[in-house]
C-alpha cells in the first residue's frame, strides 16, 4: 500500500542485496522509519520485540531470517539452529511454524552452496503469495460488504475491527482490512470503528495510521466501547484477523477479540474473521490447546506516546507495586464466528466448512 505516494511493503530485500529492510512498527504512528536487518539474529529480534508483527508478516520475516542465516553459514547445523531460534520468537501465530517448516523442507535436501539462492527465492515466494492471498480475501470479503451496503440502500456500512490486521501485519493489503480497502476503493461508503487494542495499541497506532493514509473514514474507540455501539445499531459487521484457526474453526486473535465476538453474538451483529490458509493449524481441533503468548507486564503498566512538543515518551499508569498480567491473545469459539473469509471463499467456522474450501486436508481413507 502507499505511504506518501510510494508503494511500500512492511518487508523487502534491500536494493544492495545485502540485507532485509523493514518498517519499524514500534515507531508508528509518530515516525515512519525503516531499518536494515543484516543477520538472522536481527530478524529474530525484530519479531520478538515486535518491530514487525502480525501473523503473516511474522512468517515472512522468519523466511527472510532463514536467508540471512544461510548467507552467514549454509551448513546443516546452522539451518537447524536458525530454525530453532526463529521458532522460539513468538508462540501463537502459526504462520511462523508454517514458514519455517516449509523453508527447512526446501533447503535441507539441497547442497549448502545452493541454499542461499533457494532461501532468497523461498522468502520472495512467501511474500508474493501472501500479497496475492490477501488480495483474494479482499475480493470475497468485499461481496459481504456489498450485500450489507445494498441492504442499507447506500448508507454508510460501519465495520468494527480489533488490533491491526492491516497491510502492516501482512505483506500487502492486510486480511481484515483488504475487504475494507477494496470496498472503499470501489466507492462503497464504509466507516471503521478502530478498537485501540490495549496494551500495545495496534489499533490506535497502526490501523488508524493505515486508514488515515488511505483516506478511509474511521474512528478510534476504547476497547470497551464496541458492545455499547453494537447495542445502539452502530456496527453492521465485525471483521478481525487471526493468528491461528484450528481445524474446528476456533479463532485465536489479539486479546479482547473474544469479548467483541460475545457482544456481536448478543446483538445479532455478524462476526467475520479474515485469514490466509497458512493461518490454519490443521494439527489442532480445539482452540483451547493453542499456546497463548504471555508478554511483559510493563506493556500494561506503561503507555508510550508523543508529547505535545513532538518528543516520544512513555509514562507509568499504575501504582508502584501493582503487578500486571498480559496474555496477548484469546480464543473465540467457532460458534461465535459467522464466517471465515479465506482466499478461496467464505466458509462456516466448522470442520466441514473449512474442508469444503481446502479438501486437500481431508484425512485419507
Ligand atoms: O501481537 P500482534 O500485533 O502480532 O497481533 C496481531 C494480531 O492479533 C492480528 O490480528 C493477527 O496477527 C492477524 S494479522 C493479519
């Protein structure tokens, strides 16, 4: 997507071919800065410290991390230790495992001197494919928005989203935002309620920044406002992204998603989840078995922001001595999900629904 008229992805190979560049998402929305990653350790740090984040982008960064590792030392031992170190960065988004498993399977059978080029091709493929998948998700989601717009006879369609499942969280388009961008681009009047998404404020910092850049009407709200807005008929649909969908249709996503799904269900508001197929974990059939990342309590007790004079600062908001808990994700049971918007179409959040779109995952026999 465009930033000041220039097309950007949140990750790309540096022009000199010697590094990977990323948009440093910890600086947004206050500063737009790019950063060079020159080693696998840099890539692992970028994921762990959330300079890059969002399930598909975590996978793409890990793929580039394998390339950086192979440039340094393309031995079997280094392939294995890069795999292990990158895998240990964040536990919930399954795209990380998907990218690392696929990358290792491609590289391991090759002779070491063929691995650098193959790792680069693999990382480029992961990125290009993610952009294509998200574009296709947008086309399918657009049909849902079109139908709601038609029902409302051209009145604004109000969509609530949580966290950032935008282009910054992927390689392009975003998942939850792709239908929104495509609807806006074809002239459907859309307005987005942006949950601020404490503690890291990915909604207030990143989704609002993206929508602002693209000219999509939006309003940032506190995380607790969604239920109230739904009770008053101010939300036509919810679309979120996800870090992992299990084979039965349960959805792990940013903490607070579950409460939005409960409120949506209570108010008859359709609750959609947008995802590319690498986000489906076919090995699990119960979302309660997904490992939920527990992050530092400091993300809860301190809030970063920009002072009126433009300097960046962070302040403590809790009393000294009050401990903080910080589960980063929750699981929305499949029964609360109206539909899963994938690159192949929209399915029910059920085993049969998912398998109807991805029959290659039917158990043999
Ligand atoms: O902790 P984050 O910022 O990586 O969490 C991101 C989310 O929860 C997104 O909704 C999810 O990864 C889907 S991104 C298309």
